[in-house]
């Protein structure tokens, strides 16, 4: 996962530098750079047949993750009269310890989500009105779960899953304005392919400044992942199903420039 984090940081730097290099060759485009803060409540359901402490049937572990340990979030996009592009990088590190009746769990999840998409402005005004988004969403997920049975006759079991997923993404965004400096942004998109399906919804109020805009709102993202069960005694065909949901307030500031 350390290599993946390093690669993510390099990609982020390239994403930030690319608009600055391109804008000199294309003065007709406008650009927006947005670092943002997302404070989600995170829940994960993991369905597996790990049997520590005598659990012999499939067991669902709900809400075993909700402690944010670190994060990095960055968005950049550029638009011409009708066409544009956007890129987004999000890395989150999450962990939690939890006690069940027969065993306890110590869970660590490192996840990065990268997006790259084209944007079609239905109206020619940049960063305004209805827009169609289509592109790729890439997940890189590292999961470690340690099962510690209450019964000392059973040994601790460690489950590790490290996998990446590539999805085709399509959605809509609407940027509107109230009177004065206030406005709003609504976005809804879905992606499919490597994942079993991902839904992303967000709504923000915006307040324009001289060089950009503040935004605050709410974001909801849920996805279902199939991870290989890497236990030594596991059936290779027995996958680990992960249902991950992130939802919570989001804050950002966007700089606009040509």
C-alpha cells in the first residue's frame, strides 16, 4: 500500500501541474483547483466464512470501520465552451477495534479513489448549468482484519485483501446560482465494471469570492467490492464481499483562473 500511496501523490502532482502547462497553450480554457475536506461516517459490511471461536456459518460484520486516521483529497478541472475534463484523487485511512460475543476484530482499511472524466457543458457557459460527466473511476483497496477469539483454544486469524478495481463512470452535474454571491452544485453519478456498482451523490452550497468560491454540503458514496479471500485455508473461489459506505459533510475552496 505504501507504493500505491506514493503513486497517488505523484499522480496528484501531475494533475495539478498539467492544467498550468496546458493553459499557456490554450488561453480559451478556464481552470478550477479544489482541495477539499470530507468528514464521512464510514460503515463496512464484510461477509465471509472465517470461523474463529467456533463460528461455522457465514458471518456479517456491520459497521466495523468508522475511525478516520488520515486522508488526502484534491480535485482539478478545466472547461472550454462545451467540453472539459476533470480529475479527482481521494485517499483515506480508516481503522477500528470492535468486540463481538465470540471474538474481537482489529480492522485497517486503506483506500484510494481516482477519477478522470470528460465534461460536456449542455450550455456554453463554463462552470454553469447542466453538465454530463463520463470517464473512469479507479479504486485501490487494502484491507487487514484480525480476528481474536474469546476462546483460548482457537488461535488468532488474520485476513488480508489487497485489490484494485476499474469502473466506467457516467453522471450529471448541475451548477446553479441564487441572487448575489450564493449558488449551489448538485452531482449524481454511478460506475460499474470492476466493482459490483458504485453510487456517488453530492450537494453543495457555494459562496463566491473574488478569485473563487467556498463550498459546503454533503456527500454520499457507496460501493460493493469483491475481494479475494487470502486466508491460507480458504477456498480460492470464496470471495470476500465488501459493502462500503461513506457519507458526511464536505468543505472546500475552489480557485478559478485562465
